[in-house]
């Protein structure tokens, strides 16, 4: 077997025989990507067949819900919302299904307080490492004229944009002075943080500000809030659960939605056919009167998840009550360093910064910004008076516009406001 056909990672394959080989150039990887793209993105026959099933199930549900029914399906991932908007899935499934973006952006829910503290550290000479979307995340309060790390850097602050904690660790080791990494993300990225810290890859001078958020507690909080507001009516009929997060935590993490709230859940991939299949499965369960967790994204997700990743996360972190921007504290929805790792790496402790508590947290969104309601599905971007007026991707005011995963940013860039549907109606396609 030649190196061009040998299985990935096997003896004789390119990644085994070529130093520093780029996996994206591997013919095995390229072929697999092409197959997945064909099946889940470019295969219109599959899309048409699934669309027919969706129409069939909607017809059957009309008998139960009446002619004027509308089903609300919530997704919990910014990438799902991107796919839904980018590929026009709202238009494909029709007006009977209301696809609602939920808590799917970790940057959007990071409290202003921590960004304000990071700006202060950077302006006072500490090197701050951050991701690109956090770089321009606006804080509620400024420090010495800067309301974001981007503005702080423009004023001479010590800020560096990195792609991972490993890049930050390498640079900090060479730098040799006080530095801090802004550790934002969901469960998907937490194992990388934990592995780097556990294996002592992070130098002593690089401190870690743990702002990791946990998605299942946010889902439960969202369902509780919507349940109270709905006054007894079923506020959500189905959930499209995040595929990336589920590779770590497993499909089991969403069982509470099915068991306690009676809501069908599908762990979905991110291509358009993935999302359509997930919607069809939710409708099928509604027709059958079922409420189960089903894995559509079987090529990446298992029921138990990545046990190795979970183990290293549990060694380094512990679940804590933590604040979500504009929302407040959600029980056991964040990860904090624990034990020896906290003593060695915790940025708040090292720099003498008091952590937020339920008593000290204050509402931290700009006036008239509705990001909190958008985050938990009580409003859509177009409901915000600032959307695409004062608040744009070029000049974000609210956090949902600052991050590429934010619902407002996705809708602003790709027309999630319904523009595609309006045009389709005008030219007679719907």
C-alpha cells in the first residue's frame, strides 16, 4: 500500500513518514472531507427526500395542533445557527417551524466585568492573550479610554491574539514576565485547557482566567425560564443539541430535556442535511408522541462522550455557579481551576481581582441591547432596536454582534432576518 492510500496514522502513511506533515494536505483526509461534503452538504437528492418527510410529518401534526400551529425548535450552537442562516434552512422548512437560536456563543455570555479586568491588566503592562472574537468584545465600562482589548491595544496595551493556549504558552515562556490567558469557551475547548495545564505545558508566569461555560445547565435554565413565561403552554417542541460539545460530554448530557421536560432532542452535525435530518427526527418523535435523545451526528458523537477528555477536565476543573452576561448566575454552569492548579495558575487570585458573586454581579448590557433575551430564545436579533442600526458587525455594541458565533452577527452577515424568504416570495418560489 502506497503512502498516498495508507490509512491515516498507519505505518507508511504520509503523516508517519513526513516530518511536520500538514494533515489538511493528506489525501485520506481530503477524500473523507469530500465524501462528507457530498453526503451532507451537496447532495440535493437527500435534501429533497428529507424535505418531503418534513412536509409529511407537518401534515400529520396539523391534525393534532390545528391549522394555525407553529412548532418551536431551539438550537444550542452558534455553528448550527450559521448553517441554518447560511443555507436558508428556515425558508426550506417553511413557516410552520420556528427555528430559534439559543445559548450557543460563549463569547456572548462572558460578563463585562472580566473583560474590564483584562483591559485593566493589559493597560497596566500585563501581557494578555486572547482569541480574535474576544479581542473586539465590548465591555460595559472602559478603562483609561478603552472599552475592548482591541481599543486597549490601539492605545499601546500589551495584547496578543492567539489561536490556542499552547501558542500563548510558547510566547509567554519566551516573554518571561506576567501574562494572562483569557480562557473563554464551552466544553469543546475545555479539555485542551485542562491537558495543557495538567501536563505542565503552561509556564509559571502565564496565568489562566477561567471563563469556560457549560452548555447543559444553560439549556436547563433556558427551558425553565421559557416554561415560566409560557404560562403552561409548551414553549419549545424540540432541541437541536450541539454536536461539537457533545463529542466531549456525550449525548447523555441532554437526557434531562427529554426525561423531565418531554422535549425531543437530536444531537446534530453542522452541514445543511444534518440539520434537516435532525428537524425531521424531531417531527417524527412529535408525531409518535416520543421524547428521546437521538444522535444524528454519529460520525463524531457517542452516548458517553470522550471519557479521556472528561477525566482530564475533572482533574483540573470543578463546576461552579457562574455569571452569564445580561442574565446573572446559573448554577454549576462554569468551570473553575481547583486545588493545586488554582494556586499555581488562577489569574484572579494572582492579580488580586475579586471574583464576581451573586451579590456583586450587576446587569451588564448596554442600554436597549437585547442580547440576553436573544441568548435564551426570548427574542430574535431583529427584535433589538439596535440591530443593524447603532449595532453592526463593524461597530458592535452588544456581545451578540461582536462574536462570529453570536446570533446577531450571523443574521447581520447572512440575512437571517428573513430577507431570503421575502425575496423568494416576491419571485414566486414560495
